[in-house]
């Protein structure tokens, strides 16, 4: 995660499922050139314990599986619990995984 100035925000990535989406098994996804792929991302925006605020992200750096290049996506969210993001495996359009989001 990056803040509005482009500074990295401490981020913890947890692979698997969470409350908003099912824990999907990993599988190989074959895409047509330029074809889309999807993934789910979940986070809590509710401070807990001694945490009174959550860092607000303005951008998210995404590195696809087995890749070295990354994409920087514009976002606007605040992830609590020390910037914890839960991320699903990548899946293709039309996959049964598209029906797993809450």
C-alpha cells in the first residue's frame, strides 16, 4: 500500500480466504494474451485494541504470481490491523470463484 505521497505503508499480506470471500484452492490459470484475471482482496476498516486509526492507502502495488513486474492501482481505503490485506488466488473470468464474493 502507498499513501497519497507515494510512501509505502506497512502492509501484511495473508493468502487465503476471509469473511468477505471463500478460501479458494490455488490453480493454474491460462489466459488469452491481454485477457483479464481476477483476485479477491479483503481488509478490516474497523480499528481495534489500542489502534485508534488505520492508514489510508491511495495506491496499491500488485505483483502477479510468478512475475517480477507490478501494476500500481489507484485505490482509496484504510486497512486496519497493521495494514493486513487478505488476498485470494488469481482466477479467470467465468470461474466458479467469481461466485465466492460476499
